[in-house]
């Protein structure tokens, strides 16, 4: 049986259940819109190119990039990426961001707005990795590209302690998988990590996949199975780079994990936090009640701004970053 966020908070010192009542009607209409437009988007045989075109169109119409955000393409040793910079950034501070999108899509405006605002407040710049997408490039292409981008940063002279690794959804999977790869290679760890609604279990064994199936406005179990089938084959379900939940967390850096209380993937975050805590990793888990998957990227929700403030406070607390800090 799935424990409620309040029950988890009562028995785990690293968990916080957060209830934010603002924007109730906005939330209602958002959930309705997501159910109508998104929940059945991933069918058994999706037309991925058509869906990509649709997603890019909606992304450009709905999301606005922060004023002054500058984007520059860069080749990270064969892996394409973009630098995101705002005025006053300290160039040595790097937020390595791995975007979500079911391993198949990009949302340049949505993620640019989310991460660009973090950069502006933290005085950092972000490297947004454009890893290869499924189904044309299935597992392990994406984790290969993300680890290569981290290695490229180190080769360019960036210090690991000046790098923060973050990702949402599929990008949360890739961020955690990259940490495990860094550890296996004996490379220096980034300062800390931020995971937003990470999808970390290709076996789809989390209890919330069942208990939240009726209230998640974005996903269905059929859709999750389709995403999995287009990304990874069954023989790789337990590979640490496909299901980083099942790897050894010992030695990983401090991490903040945020999840929505009504999303089917909620317990992926819960189990990551459990494994991290058991391995002695400093971890904070926030479960935002009544919130959907990656709500932080939905600017009309007041909870998105509140969650981002907590993310920036966590990063600043770990790194000392800020707009005024030298």
C-alpha cells in the first residue's frame, strides 16, 4: 500500500510534505487540460515526429524565455548542447541540466524558462545537453551523451565542485544515471544534484503507478509502457544506466528531490530518497500535494515559483552561489 506524503514525513526525517493552496482554479483547469490533451497522447504506436512538431509548437506558444537569456550552441566533444546565460553570470559556475521529455522530446522554451530563471538568481550559467532521442537512438545513447558532456566540462577545466547536476523526468533518470557512471569511472562528483519527478525504474514497479493512476492528469500505465518500449529493451531494465534506482548510492553527492503528490511516478522519487538515505547520502525529498508531474515547469501555477525558490535555496546552500556572491 502506498503511504501518504504525511505518513512518509512522520517516519522519514528527510521527507517533507508540502501543501500550497494557491491557484486552486488554475490547478483545476490545468489538470482538465492535461487530461484532455496530454494523457492519451502516447498511444501504443505513436507518430513520434508528428508529436514532436506538436510539442514544439505548444512549447513556443505557452512558455516565455526570461528577459536577457542568451543561448549559444556548443559542441561538447561530439555531443550538441547549449549554454544558457543571463547578465551577471559567473562563468565558472555551471548548472548541467538534462531535460525531460520521455526520452523522445525536447521543450526548449519550457526548460529554457525554468533553468534560465535559476541561472539569473544563482549567478550561474547552464549547459543544456541535447542528448540523442529515442526511438531513433534508444538506450544507451542518452546516458552515453550525458556522461560525455560531464567529462567534457571537466576536460575544459571546470571543477567538479563548481558543477551542479539537475534533471526532470527522463532527465532525472539521466542525471542519476550520470552520477552512477561518474562513480564507476572514479571521476570527481559534482557539488550536488536536483531531481524533479525522476523516472528511474524501467520495471515500473512503484506502488504509485497503481494508486495514483486515477488522479494523474498526464500519464496512464499504457503510456508509461509505450515510453519504456521505445527507449529500452527488457534485457536492460535492471542496467544502472536505465534504472538508476537499482544501483549503489554510496558516495553520491547531496541531492534534492521534488515530486508531485498525484503523479504516477511519485514513488520513484520516494524510493530514490530511501536508497540515498540508506547509503548515507544527504538527501531532501519534497512531495508537493495535489501537484502533477514536473509542475515546476508550469509557470501559471504559484507552486512552480515556490518550488523553484526552494530549489535555488538548496543549490545556494550547497554552493554559496547567488547573484551578489563572488
